[in-house]
């Protein structure tokens, strides 16, 4: 069999081979999940008209004016952040080889700008606050984003490699072609990051009928947020969901998007992306892209309700895609049907189940009514997310040296072993230091690495429905928060602050560590010359001056039973 290529394709193949050889001499940088998502949307032109990562001038233009340098509407900077050591290796005009985590070469960035950013300025412009405690993305910007940005044009060699749901990972060009083949002229795009149920079907169909459009369901498979289901389950739920629509009016494709939860600005960016996929309309929810969306009463929203809809509506002529408001709907029990919230009248028997209530019903193995969700979707959710007493979970004890963490952890280990319903692993601070982190010292950086290593191991245990008991000092909030977010993806996370006072911990010091630290014989000792930052919102607080270790362990066990993690 002979395969013939066009001349342009042969030129492309030759160029790719040249770049692979040349890249051996370049500075290289391995991208994280967030950066891989951005790179993929740049290379497949979902981020059109961007040709690469933004320069400093483009970055400031977007932050100040929500426009590119040519005046094109663009609400959020798309930048490549790198550590200082990478930035210092690069010069303007020098290529940077971009790799996936396994070291596979994906693209060459032709560097035209290297600049350090003011993260507080960026946070205020994108999110509307500099307070990391009020917006989770501000925390991520401050603690998980590198200090230098590299701008330049991209020369793509390969899209990031995916082995899952390959048939659903369709780039804009392929989706465009599908719309043309199907004869679809009006297409309404729907962005989602959560499982979809009966009310969502009615909302989408209502909006599609009003504008006479077919439906492009384009869910995100980017970076999961805490308590999210794994994306394999999410996609299977979407596949089950689309089967309940009339034939030939809906299609499904996945979007590798790193959500910023930037409210109105992000809604506008998502609309531009759907325009690039070929949509003529875009569904926007009242709480679209809010970091605290899906609350039952919208009481904790960060952005004003409806602000995202107004934002996209204001730009729809320029970006050439029309905003369609997503109308929240509720179940009217007397009539056995869904109606818009705005049509509720006094005396109507209205039912609804919030995302939090759905989660509770799954965790406590309660009924999920047929009016709320489709049987196939519920089966997928139950398969992946069992009730709490069958899930894995992590008990994470933190506190000063000598607070009593290790003793409590050992008692818990024995009690869980007696239950014999799940495998149990004890990750004591000293044990981890010996076997996982022996090369680390006690600097702040190395302490953070050590605690995150513990979190990673605990997340794997939790994912596989075991019990992890962790008892490090863990003195800093950043690493504790990182572990909470990581482990909560897979099961329960119970943070226990062993709040024993410093003077009591010193009096129990059989090894004399506090005394040695005060004499300067030990450096960076927590509680003496290195701080301990108490947890901001632990599930349990225990002071072992008032409780014996057995009583403290029993207190934790009673909490776990009350919350449904053990029976």
C-alpha cells in the first residue's frame, strides 16, 4: 500500500524532524497540567487569534483593556510561567523546548519576552481581589504560579498525547467540519464541569428551541478541583446524558481547559473559544465560572449573580457569538415536569436537589429520585463514588513536636485494623523522614516538599479505598491546603489539629530537642526558631493536656462514625 502526502505535509514532516534534532541543544521546560491545557488550546486554535504565549505588552493590554494589541477582545492573559532558574537561562530570540511530563517534545517557543510579574496586580485585574482567602484562584496564583512569564510564538510539533476518549477529543477544525456535514447553521455551545441531570436537559433544550439551534456539549476535562469526580466518570456520565436527547440535534466533544474561575471574564473567554469551535450561540449561567457556583441559594457567590451574562452580552457583536441566558429550572411535583424558577407561584409543590445534597445522598447511600437524574448517570456516580463507609479517607494530624500526634496515630491504626474493613497505612513523620525524605533538611522549602510527599502517598491510598493516617508536624498552611485539595479528589480528608500548648510540648520532650534548639544546637526547630501556623479550618481540634491519647483517638473515631466514614 502506497501512502501519498501533499507537498505542504511533507515540508511539515521535514520541519518537525529538524526541530527534534535541533531541540537537543535548547533549554527545555516540562509543562504542568495547567500549562498543557493552555498549550493544547493554542496549538489546536481554540485560542485563536493567539499565536503563542503573551508578551509583557500583550499581558498588560489584556489586564488593563481586555484587548489584544490589535484591539481584538480578549479578557484573560494566556501566559507561560516558569521558575527563575529557567528564566535566567534564556535570552530573547532563543528557543525554549516545551515538553510533557514524560519528556516528549510538544512545541518550540521562540522567545520574544521574559518578564517578572506582580501577582497582586494580576490578581486584582483578573479576579477582582488580592485576598487569597476569598478566592481559591488567587491562592493558586500566589503559591502555584511561577514568578517569571515567557512570551513568544509557538511552533507546534505535537498536541499533548491522550489515550483516553480519543474519539471525543476533537479540535475546532474537526468540529467545524462535523457541523457542515450535518447541515447545522445555528449551534448553541454548552460549557460544563459537573455531572448533568434532568433539569440540565430541560434547560438546554429550552434554550436550543428558543434560538432554533443544535447543541454542542463541550465539557471540560482539564484540572479537577477539590471534591470533583475523576474525569473518566464525568465523561461516562456525559455519554449517558446525551442519549436522552432527540437524535441528530446534539454532539459531544471534550475541552482540555484550565479553568480560572474568573467569573464574567472567564465566561467571555469561554464564549470566544466556542466561537472558534463554530458555535453561533453560547449558554451562560447566572453564576457562570464563579468559584462558589452551584450553591443552593447563591448566598456565597463571589461575583454578582447575572454579571457573567451581562459581560458576554455586552461583547456579543464584537466576538460574533450570541449570549443565551441559561434559565434555572425546578421540578413541579403536581404536574410531574420542570418549569423555570421565575414561573414558581404560591402553593406549588417544588422540588430541587443541590450539588451538595446530591453529594450527601451518594455519600450516605440514600435514594436519588428518578425525577432528578437519569438512571444510567446515577449508576455511573454510584459506581465511582461509593458511600462514605466504603470510600478511602485520610486522617491528617498536625501540631507542634511533642503534641501527641504520633501516639494518637498509633492508637487509630490499631482501632482501624480491628475493624478489618479497609487496608490501613500509618505515615508517621519520623517514618516518612527515614524512608521517603532522608535527603531533605529542615528548611521551609524542604519541609513543604516532605509534607506534599506524604500527601501524595496518602492520596494514592485514599484513591484505592484504603485508610491513611498521617502524623507530620506540617507547620505551614500552604502544604496542608495542597494536601487537602489533592486527597479530597479521591475520598475523605479529615484534618486534626492537635493543639497542645507549646509549654506542655516542651515539658514532654524526652529527647531534649526543644532545649537543644533553644541553645542553638538545632536550627529551624518548629516552635523555637521556626513558626508553626495553626490550621485555618480543621475538622477536629484536640488539646491533649485535657485528654489522654486513648480519649483523643476515641474523639476522632466518634467524628468519623458521625460523618459516615466508619460503621
